[in-house]
């Protein structure tokens, strides 16, 4: 599985573990739901600015998000 898809799956799992819908998480963090969906399915690589928004939605820094992701792989 490619890294983009693995990261997307990880982000989806974090979001679902917090019982947040794609739409609610997206709008709360200034993302388009379609963008988040494409990230979670591995269609696109998230830009750094998007990762900042996603990490903030989980109350963490990008470095922490990526470090936790790398521990799983």
C-alpha cells in the first residue's frame, strides 16, 4: 500500500475514533469535505498547510501527527 493511502487511512481512523463525520471535521477545520475525502482515500497527497489544519483538528502539531503515523508503519 502506498504511503499516501496509508496516511489517509490513518487520518480517517483518527477522525472516526473521535466520532466526527467527514463534513463536521472538514468545516470545523477549514477544509472542503471533498478535499478531506480525497486525502482519506489516498487520491491526493495533502499539502503541508492542509496537514496543519488536520493536525489542529486533532489537537496536535503536524510533527506529532506524522510521528504517530510513522510508529504504525
